[in-house]
């Protein structure tokens, strides 16, 4: 017990699977103040029969339990995490951040849509974050708002600029989709212009998320904004080329997503990166499900369940490991493509990324 918080009892199989756990994603709330067209979390934000938030004391028990198992990185996410305990001036949110640092998480970050009262950035506990990541799809208002909603950029940008001024380490997650993937009058990808503009603002790093349909449940609620796989392959090539020839003065994390079967066979222990196989991350959701893979958000699939006292293994066929041979270094076993000439990789497979777990804990690039 640390600082008045009990740990939860853990099923032996959960403890075994997560014996190498490095990071926790705490989906602290299912509530959101935006309604982005493509939102992967849509089924949670639009419908929950019971619980929409993880109660603060329980959240602390969960992160303490996983810290004790070895987790060092914590991502606070949702839904929109800045809505957490908003009725009490976000005290619960600040308290969880402060607590996580106190119990030894060395890297604590939060994802936000940037739509919040600016004064929260002055809170001393929020300032303990090692990274604050804003979701911005374009520096161009029309392009950003096309999917993230009317006035979303004009509400988020002043907060992003103020966060930089206050000394936060500010990252941006940028979705690339049908509406912002076009070119300017010089035939340059609009995304490249956005990357440059964000750098000028003082953003430290950019995470690219292509919006795609890959034969998974969330395809059902991902909107018209999806890119075709071939479109992404062309955009990725252009982004990688721009990065390699030094056009970006900041780190840009570009997910590979798809390669040929031959490429995969040439080095399966590199391309076969899978957070589920490694048991390196735990996703905790307000619906009581513990998941390993983010592609299963919004489904009944997970690895276990938690309540106020314990974390138990899912013994049914909704266990995401059911029937899976974790010793095989396959492409991603969940995504399904129509095109047999390419195979899907893990959504987190981003060569050269400085991400804490990929680079510091696993040194994954050394396998390439
Ligand atoms: C689900 S949101 C939760 C945190 C917060 N509400 C936000 O928007 O930053 C987490 C990240 O997922 C991204 N995202 C949402 N839907 C997506 C999709 N269909 N494909 C890829 N990324 C997506 C968002 O842009 C955001 O950067
Ligand atoms: S702000 Fe985040 S959680 Fe909310 S709808 Fe947009 S992507 Fe989804
Ligand atoms: S996306 Fe695929 S490869 Fe990545 S963790 Fe999920 S199942 Fe594994």
C-alpha cells in the first residue's frame, strides 16, 4: 500500500501475460466535447449503459497495481480527459497526474483535443506532465474543422500556444484523412505545410495517424473520411522522403502500416512487432475491460476485467488472446486487407521513433 491506496489482486494469468509491461493507457473518461467524424472512440462516447468515468480512487489503485508490475509510462486519454472531474475544477484529473508521478511513473503524458479552459494549464499538478499532446489535423481552419468540427481549431490553437509558452512539452497528433490529404497550388502535400506551421509554433514532435479501414470493428463507425490503403502508401512515401532529406526540423512519427509479404518474411522478428504478443501495454477502459490492442476499442474483446478489488482474466471467447499463438511472428493478426500483395503491420510500428518504450525500453530499431 502506498499513500493510502490499496493495490488490486491480480489473476495469475494476467500477471504472467503482463510480466514485461511497460506502459498503461488510462482511458479515464468516455465523455467528449467534440464529435470528430472519424473518431475511433465513437461507440464509447455515444453510448455507455453504466459507467462513463473511472472513479478517481479506483484509477489510482489500477495505476499503482500496474506500476508495481513494472509499468513506467502512463498515457491519460479518453474521450476527452480534460472533462474528467470538470464539475470540481478538474481536481480529480490533477490528483491522478500528481499521484502517478509520486509512485514512480517516469513518463506521464496526456492526449487532448485542446478544447478546455485555458487556466487549467496553470495548475501545478498538470504541469508535472512530461508531455501534452494536442490533436490537430491542420493549421488551416477549414481543413482541420472539416472532420473535427466547427471552431475546433480556433478553440484549441490558443491553448496549444499558451501551453508552449508555459513550458509544456507539446506534441501534436495529426490524423491524415480524405479531407486534409490534398495538395496546395504548388502540388505540395498540405500535411507538409501543417508540419512546418506546427514547428514554427514550437511543437516538439508530431505523431501521424492515417485514418483507414482495415477490416476491424471500428470500420463500422469510421466515416467517409477514410483514405484508401493505396492513398496512404503514396502519402507515406512522400512524408518519409521529406523526413529523410531533412525537410522536418522536428521528430515526425510515421506509421508504416503496410509492407509486402516478401519484406515481412525478410525480417519477421522486426516487422512482427505486436504490443499484444509482448504484453508491453495495458489499456484500461471505464466499461471495466482491460485490453491489449487499441483496435479492439468499442468491442466486447479484451484480456480481462477489473472491479474495485481485483483484475481477472477473461475466460471466454471474448478474450483477445483466445486461439492465438503468441510465439508466431506474423503480420498483425487482426487487420484484414482485400489486397493479398501487402500485409498489415502493428499500428504502433514507426521506424526510428524516439517513443520511450520502442526506443529506450525495447531498442526495437536495432532489429532492422
Ligand atoms: C480517441 S482520441 C482521445 C483523446 C482526445 N479526445 C483527442 O482527440 O486527442 C485519441 C487520438 O485518436 C485519434 N483518432 C481518432 N479517431 C481516429 C481514427 N479513426 N484513426 C486514427 N486516429 C484516430 C484522435 O485524433 C486523437 O489524436
Ligand atoms: S476529440 Fe478525441 S475522443 Fe472526442 S470525438 Fe474527437 S477524436 Fe474522439
Ligand atoms: S494492431 Fe495488431 S500487431 Fe498491433 S497490437 Fe494490435 S494485434 Fe498486435
